[in-house]
């Protein structure tokens, strides 16, 4: 008997976004390995962000958005309405349990509100909202609208949970006040890992190459990057910056004309392994609300990370064997200086070996979780 599952997310290929890629990889596995028929409901537009270009799989339905610009108020209003349209379409067109991802923001709120007990739904948590709005100072956590959104979001618990890590899973269960059947599916692990055989043009010196490749937004510490830029020893190190996001211009301006800094438009995923150590940060207010995928994708490229954040974060809890820890505030500059002064290529190679082992463990975890999700599909 044919089994079905529906995935709902703002992003899906051919649009480039890492959450859409994750949805596509799950759909591909369910279809090819378990003969599950997958319906995907998404928004028909492109967004700035990282990811690789892939062809869509499954039965896709693209919802037209009412606004595609970047004016903040209009963008938030259209995002709010997009969430309503996605869940409404999933109820009408989707089959089987509905996997609800967390983009656009407040999509799980619409799921709790509109789906209720009508259908089985599964939360696939990426970033949590409205908490993310409060963490980025876009909403007042003591305000009436924020409290209303929180109440609606956690009014109905999903039947299953797909979380990025154990800390985030616990965060979700605490907020729903319910123990939920769950799997862990860290974002940034890809079944298809194609690494470039040729080094990029910027990798041409006998130095230790650090890199920050990705989003610099409210969830990330720009001060960590600026301190790192100021501490680089050009006789020993290089720092590759490929930045986008709300704080990217600030960091690029700070890095301008500094020795040892290489600014590029982007670093393709298949070249991430040519960076010896990737920089990752997560500010405290975003701990468990988000779990940066760039930490996981860096490890899966075979390179360790230097993580600046809270040690309770899943990035640290899952990846610490292949990482160096940098505190967010007290002692950050000193920790950066010590790392840059003490680090050797021999130590880097040891951490790279640990990263490769961790990547294999994560790959196995992903397949195990995919198989469990397949068992959730219904006829």
C-alpha cells in the first residue's frame, strides 16, 4: 500500500537555500529507499543565502507570495501571510503526515492553529520563532503580540519532532510541555558530498587558512570576527571571508586592507575542505533557538571549527572533538590570541582527522533518522 508524507517549507529547489536542500535530500531518500510519495509545498521566490543548486524531487506545489521585496514591514507581513497560505495548501493538497519546517517564521504557529487535531503533523525545527524575533530585538518579549504568538505556537504539540540536536530537542519539549517522539537531524550533513580535486586560487601559500563562509546575522557575533581579523599574524595565517547578511558590510569594512585577509564573493561547498579551520559563532540569546548549519557543513567537509558561543549549544555538544572553544565575552580576545599563537599544522591535522570521523558518525545518524521518518509515513 502506497504511503505518503508532506513537507512544508518556504524554501525548496531549484531555489538555493540550505533548509530547502535538506528538505530535498530527505524527500529523495524517502522516495528512492522507501517508495514513499512525497508532496512538497513551498514559496515560489528566491532568497539570499547559502546552498547548492539542485533539482527538485517529489510532487511540488509552489505558492505565489504577495510580496518579493526587502522592505522590512512589508517583508514581515508577507511572511506572516505566506505561513498561513502554506499550511492551508498543505491541508488541501498534501497527503499523509505534514512535516512542518520553521521557515517562514511563525510557520509552526500556523500549524498549531490551523492543523490542530485535524491531521498528524511533525515539527522539523530549524530556527525557533517568535523567539528569534526577540533574540534579534525585532519584537518585545514582554509585548502583547509576542505573548500571543508564543501562546498560539505552543498551543498544540506536534506528534513527532525532527530536531537539529539534543539541546534543541529538549528546548522544544520544554516549550510544548510534552515529551515528543523524536529524531535528530543536524542541518549541514548531506548524503552527497562532492569535494573539489583542485585547490581554489586563494589557497596558494604555506599558511594555516582560517575562514568564515556564510551568514553574519543577528544570531552571530561580528565582534568575534573583528577580533580575529585584528589578531591574524600574516606571517603564519590567512583568513578567508565570504560573507552575507545584516552584519556583513560592517565586518568587510573592518577587514579592508588588513594583511592576511582574503575577501571573496563565495566559497563553494566543495571547496570548504581547503580551509583549515572554520570560524563559527552563536550569540547567547540564540542558543537552541538556532543551531548554525555552517558548523556542521564545515565538519562534514573534513575541517575543524573554532566555535565562539555557549558550551550548551548543540554545535559544541555535538562537534567538540573537532573544535576549539572561544568564549563569547569574558576572555574572547585572549582565547583568540592563544589559539593563533599556539596552533600548529600538526594540531590542525589531528583535528581534521577528528572532523572526518565525526562526519562519518553524522552521516550514519542522518540515514538512521531518515529511516525512522520513513516509518512515520501513512497510507
